[in-house]
C-alpha cells in the first residue's frame, strides 16, 4: 500500500525551545494514523506543519510526491484540516455555511452540488441544516465541521482531537464517519490524548511525548510488546 504522507526528521523550534525533535512517520493510503500523547507533546504542532499552516524548522515532508517546502499550494489542494477549536459562523444556517465553504473548492455549479450533497449526508443533521449554527449543540457543530472537512474527499484529512468535548453518542457517530471515509480510500492523520478511543479508531498509532516519538505500531502490536491491557498502560510503560 503506497504512502500518501512521509515525514522525515521533522523539527520545530520556537526560539530556543525545540517543540519537535526530529520525528519520522508515514501514513498509508486509506489508513487512520494517530498521534497520541499528553498536552504539549507536539501533536498539534505536527498537524499544523503537515497542513502547511506552520513552517518546519528542519526535516522533510512529502505528500503525494510533492515536497511541502517547494509545493505547499499543491498540497493544500488535496488536504483538509480540522482544528480542535474550530468554529462555524453562528449567524449562518448550517446549509448556508456548507455552501459558502463549497464555493472555495468547486467553482462549477455541478461540482458544488455534488460536494454539498456529500456534506449533507456526512453531517446527518436533517432539517436542522436550515437553522442557524448558533442554535446547535457542540456535537452538532462538530459534525457540521467534519462534513466541511470531508465533503471534498481529500487525499488526507488532518483531524485534531476530532471528538474533543463530545458525549458518548456524538463521539461514536464522529468515529463511524471517520472510519467510513477511510474505507473509501481517504487517509486520516489525527491526534488525541484519549488513548482508549484511538485504540478503537486507528490502524496504527505513534506515541509522542516532549517532541519525540517513543514508539509506533498497531494497537495490538504495542500492547503485546509492552504486555499491556490498553494503550494508556502502553504509553506509561513507553515513558519508562
């Protein structure tokens, strides 16, 4: 299975502080790859660099064969990023928000209609799409934003804490949406500090702490290696 994303020796400095210390990983086509670790581990910094929102200090990133430093605009054409604290325009109706965003991706009406039909199905909000986003629950807003992130079927969806703050039912629905699109060939790079959720959701996992990847593999491989019942215990053991 070909690698959609290759990250080699990635470093990021903020002044004298080294937020990323030369990390390496790959994301395969149709794979859900997760970075897990505590707050401040470097997860969000990595996702923002891959999404071309931050410049790396050193290292190399290739996406679909394009070098991130040389071809950031080509990468942006095939990638979608959903930040943890993303919001939508509260005074717009849900469908109007999706239509507004679709205009950036599809100048032709026929393409735009197809994208909107897909977004409506992902959001699964029914008649509430005709109401203002400001009346939505947090779970409804998150599903609307996930629809925006996936409606173009990007080659890579970058999702930062996709179920942060959601209740059990909404979290399950968001996970099912992500897994469905991965089965259709979309690659997913996501971060989370919820290791039990990631164990359910991801194909492979990288444990990151203080800017370094401690270990990586499938959940089963990591649990077997560390003789652990779950990823939380794996992570504690990896910290040594």
